[in-house]
């Protein structure tokens, strides 16, 4: 810097961030000011006239916020962008703040301003010098988002220090969507997408191996905070006999890697087994991991052992939520576990688990009340204390498709196999209650689209059994309403709608951001889709609905959604553990992974080995083969013998 003169521009970055700060001698700082040299510097050890306390490592919930008009109309004040795993210097006496760092609620705008939150200067100006209290030049490696906002920020910084127009139009974004919004798809795009989605199960490092089981136990803990560091690729990949972890959390580290969820859940085991079995058959290779996962789920783990495997226990046949909470039961999770087991068993051509399937469906059936609803959550202790009769005779009506509807689908599936009339009667009555209360009395978890997506499947299967005008009308109403929000690129926009009860809606204040489960949108109309709760279940349901009715409109919608999901599948050269997955959130206007990251457990950049990945992967396979779950599984399985052995569960 000895040769820097008047009119020059200086950029001082932090190559050793976050371990080493930048040392700028006061004499140089004075020289910059005296000669009016424009400078950008970041992550400084000290700055004259600006006391710095220490490095504050936050980065859990805070985001970057534009706090001035410096970036123009393209990025106005209160615009939000992510600064992942931010190590920030706590700087005082700052007056001309351009960017700040704070926990704020909103989709791409700080909806409550900077109230009820601690605000840290992130980028500020001291005459001719721009000072970043953290490292902003690491935006690509650290995966700051959205991409367009970072283009604007850095273009404005470079324009200011050089007095020239230096637009940034492109840099290597990694991860990125597999295809552009308007890009022509290759002829074999679906086959490639299926291959990548299948490969992800091995590249993700989620299959637990005994060689690092101690690490899993450490970070899983009691299940209340099962987050830990990335599982590196040098670890042994398990064979399924010790289970598969849940996926990536939405926290991104400064090097671009992601936090993992070290949790072992029942639904994830069965859904992953189904995905691997279906993928293995499609790719013409037997997948032993699938069979091992079912063995772990039903035999090795505690998920269906203990009281859940004791015929005298009221919880017999139920499947525990997770290995840390085997005594907790969610009907939704049990339903997906059972449907996943049905799918895995069918694709493996091995009926070893037929009895577990039948017992699981009937055990859930017997703890559903008079009207066919279970309620949100059951607990083993309550079942023992109250007794089965209290649940069988309960008057509960829980108008939540998210929590209830796939259990009804499982009843319909088993009815088709056995013609046990109470299964059909309870499913029909429950579905009728839901449809007579639709939509204004429905209880929506995070938005109406989640509920509609889940309701398609039982309605489609009801048409399979009783193809009446009323049942077709119910199915068409739900599909028509959800497709009102299907955008031109094929995605289904998330929505609150009006006059609908939302349990976990928009965050009510800045200090509540990230405290609870929350949607990806903040305001109605935010251009985001969800692959955790909506797109994944909608595409599976639409395929089943098309094959049940042969309605061409359903097929067109299904294929548009499939096209969209193939395009937004994750592509990554740097992060092999992410490539082939689907992140939860996607902004179809920006064509970027973006949304409100307020969800306490499953934010924008989360991946799920259950829930998301299996139902999308399976749906693409079914679509490519012009197949469907209902027909295929009924051809492959016959559970009549197991039904006759299990009717005692219902009292018959």
C-alpha cells in the first residue's frame, strides 16, 4: 500500500476469515482519508475512532438488512439477504450504516423494521472508506443469498470505490438449480433426475455406520436439539442396518457446508427404504440398504419394540415417533411410515413385513375416535392411563388434513385388500366431515396448500373404491383449488388465503423469528414453493388422482409440477452431499433457493431423507413408467392372511 496515490481505489479482503482479522496500521488509514482514496476493507482488527469489543459469532437467525439508500431502488432500505455463519466485529460509534445485521422477520423485507431486535453495523462508511465488520467478499463460498441481491450489493460497492459502472452479472453459484427456468430439458431429464435423487442417499452421508455411532449419539442427544456439524465424506457409509439420519438443517456454515440433523425417526426409515427400493428397481439394481432399513425400523430399533410389540399393550402395533421418543405417536408419521413400508415391500418383492403393515394400520384405526380422527399427538402413558375405550369412543374432530388424511388413505388401501367394512366406513365418514367443513373450518398448520396437497391422496383412493359423482366432485374441488396457485413454471405457490385458520402463520415480531415452526412466506403472494409440505405430496397425489380418474387436466398439472421439480433439484460440484436433493424452499421469480428462514427446524435450505426426497423420487419414477402406487402395490402384495391374524386388534 506504499504506492497507493490520490484517485486510486483499494480493496482489502479477509482471506483467513474467520480465524484472522485484517491488520490496518493507523498511518495507512490516515493516508487513505487525507488523499481521499476510496477503500473497501473488511473484518478489521481495529479502526481509528471506532472502538471494537470483540468478534461476535452470531449467524444463527440474524440476516443482513439494507439500512440506507446507498443501494438504490433495486435494493431499498429494509431489504433482507442472508449472511451465513457470520463472524462479526462489534463496532461502536457508527453513524453512516449502509448494511446492518439483525434478527428480523419477513420474506425479503424486514416487515417490522429494526424493532425488538439487536442491531449490529455490518457495512458502514467513514468518509472515503467502506468498512465491513465481517467478511462480505466470501459471499459465494458462504452461499449468501439471494444471488440477485448480492449482485446489486457488490456492483454498488465497486461502483462507489472506482467511480465506474462495474456490474456483476454472473458468478459461479454452487449449489444451484439443475436447470434454468427457460432452459430446454434434455430428452432423458427425468431419468437423470431419478438417478441423481437415488445417488443422493449415498452421497448425503446420512446412512449411519457403527464407526461413527458415538458421534451420532452425542449430537442426537435427547432429540430436542439434534443438530451437529457436517458429516464428512471420509466417514464410512452405513448399509442401512443402523438406520438413516433425517437430513440437513437449514444452517449454512462460512465454508458453505451445512449443519446436519442427527435424528433417527421412524417415518424417515420407511420412506427412505421405499425410495431406495423403487430407485433400485428402476435402475435395475437390487438395493440391500432398503431391506436393512426395514429390519432396523421393525426389529433392531426401539420404534416397534417394547410395549409397541406387546399384544397386551394399548400401544401394540403403533410406531414410535423417533428413537428418542418411541412413546410418542403422530398419526401422520405412522401413516407415512406404513405407506413407505408398503411401497418398499412391493418394490423389493418381499412380503416379510406384511404383518407389520396390517398391525400398524389396525392399531391406528383402533385409537381413532368415533368420527375417524386421532388428534395431533398420542402418548403411550395416556393410552395406558385412559384405556383404549376412551380413544375409540372419543368425539374428537380434528380438521387437519396434514395430521389425519394419510391415515384414511391407509385405511382405504387395506380395505381394498381385505374388504373389512369398518375401514371404509371410518375413512368415508372422516373424509365427508373434512369436505363439509372445507375450507373455512380446516385447521391449517402453516398454510392452506399444505392441507390441500395432503388431501388429494385419500380422495383419489376413495374414487378408486366408490367412483361416485360426489367423490369425484370432492377430489376435483381440492385439485382445482390447489392448481389455482400453480404458476407458469409449474410450481405451486404457498398461500395463507383468507378466512382460513393458520396455526403457525407469519412471525408476529422480530424477537419471535426462528422460535417456532413457520412457513416460508410472510405475506400472501410471496413467490415461493415448498418441497417439504406441498410439492412433494401434491405430485404424488396428482399422479394417483390422474390414474384414478384419467382426467387429462390432472395429468397436465402433474407433468408441469414434475418439470418444475426436475429443474429446481440441487446441483452442486462443491457439496456432493447436497447434489441431487431438494431444498425445502424455492423462489420461482428469482429462480433461487430463498424464502423466510423462520422455521425453527426445517428452514429454506433443509433437506429431508424422508418427507421430501422419497415422495418426489417415487413420483418421478411412477410418472416415467406411467405407473401408480395403488395399482402397483395391490398387484405385488396380498395381506389377507395377515389380516385374519390381526383382527383381534379391532376387537373383531
